[in-house]
């Protein structure tokens, strides 16, 4: 292909992408990411939906139409549940409805070739609606836990159930941070969100370790410093210098993911206990279990082939263990995991907003007072 032909082809793609941005979002942007067609891996994942239907030929012929419809139906359903939760405040019903959509997708009767055909729409685990759902579920489970604890009739049963709710909330916050981090590796502009998600996951996990039932396991060697990585030192250096070299950032990110993967491996099965959707997420940090194809030119064909779509069957999660098997090691792992997430989030916030940003000082305070009041298990 000659250069001019190539340029022309690129230009048409760019125009196509921009007209789509305009029609969907009333938004035009000329940066590299917004001009890219096919979408970048990140934008493709954020929008990926699986549409399956018995009438494959009908589906193929009108694929764009069905995809748009699936997109609208899923958006409406998730947004309805979230706005109902925000207005009525029924957190239990919100959790149930969102998880049902995440696991089962939506069933629809599609009109294809003058007949009706059964079809199913499912969200990709990295779809932006899935990420929104994880955020809402993190908060809804947390609310359920504190409702149970504030109940006048404080029973042991309430305490146990409140612990289960806090644990599920922490698992969702970890999944959200891990999912956003996975996308951040391809798209650095997500840094601010990822910083917030890691800090949120870190705090949630550390709070979980303050659960009263665990106080008897506490010993004094719960420290944030990790012998296997330089994260805490790099964070402190970043605060002092106001910056970090990009090669150092790459090193510390690899170390962080390594440590977090190792620890998660030990306790993911414990954290997801009792939640079917979370159990279907095999690993919240490494997303190789997703059958998503990177930079696929032919998104439509990929989506149609049922056997290549992601599924939500349970089993084969990492670290599957009996819930009762938790002990002081579990507590130590959760503490270490929380410390890593918090510190890495603090490092990202420091890179993003500078060392004087309030979230950075907040993280620094928790690290400085590791043996004092905040997470001292003295409840
Ligand atoms: Zn742009
Ligand atoms: Zn480490």
C-alpha cells in the first residue's frame, strides 16, 4: 500500500471513530487513544459485551444493532439498580440484583428474521459497568456490615454476618483495584483512579484485620515493611524527593505485583467465601484467566463465538480453602496485603498529585503509626 493510501485509510478510521464518539457521547477528542480504530485494548475491554444467540446467522447479519441494544439494556439495568439503591437505600437488594446481572447477564427475546430467538447479554469483567458495579458493591456490603453492628440486638450471629459482609466488601475493593491496575498497565492516564482504588482496597483490608474476633491472634510483628520489596522505602523516598525515576517506578511496580500476587494466592479463597460472583473471578490481580483477546481486529466475530467468551463458572479459583481454615497466618496475610495496596496507592497519588496531597499524607500517617491506635486491634 502506498503512503498516501495508508494515510487515507487511517484518516477514514479516525473519522469513523470520532463520529461514533460524537453520536454516543457528544464528545470529540483528537488524542491518539480517541482516534484509534480498532479500539485500544483498554477501550475495547471497557466496552466488551458478550452477545450470544441461537440464531447465529441472523445475529451476524445485524450484529451492530444487537450489540447496541445489548449495551443499552445492560446500561439501563445496572443504572436502575444503582439509582434505586441511592434513593431507597436497600443495600441487600442492590447486592442481590447487581450480582445476578454480573453472573447471569440478561436474557432477551430478539426479533431475528421475522422470528424470535433467545439471546443472552453478558458484561466483560473489565467492562466499565462491571467496574461501576464493583464500586457500588464495595460500598453496599460495607453498609450492610455497619447496619448489622449498629443493630440494638447485638448477637454473635450479627457479628459473624457483619464480618462476612466486611470481608466481601474488601474482596470487591481488591477486585476493583486489580482490574483498574490491569488496564492502567496499558493506559497510564488511569493513574489517578488506580491510586484511589488501591488506597481504598488497602484501608478496607486493614480495617478487616481489626475485627474483634481476631484480636486473640495479634502479635507484635505486624509491620508494613516487606522483606521482599522496596515499596515502603520507595514511597518514603518519593515523598522526600517529590518524584520517582521511571525505571525505579517500573521496578517497584513489578515487585508490588509480585508480592500482592503471592499474598492473594494464599487468601483469595478466604476473601471470596460465600459470594458466587467473586468466586467466579479466578484471580483479582492477574487477569490471564479472562479469555479476552488483545487488540482483536474482529471484535464482532470474537464475541459471537460462544466458546471463546468469558464465563462465570465457579471452581478453580486460586487459593481455594475451607473458610474455617483461617488462622493467625490469614490475618497476617490480610495485613500485609492491605499494607502493600495502601502504600502502592500512596505512591501513585504522590506521583500524580505531589507529596503534599492529603491522600499521600493520610497513607504516610497510617504507615508511621502502624503499631498505634488506628489498626492496633484493641477493639
Ligand atoms: Zn482523547
Ligand atoms: Zn512486598
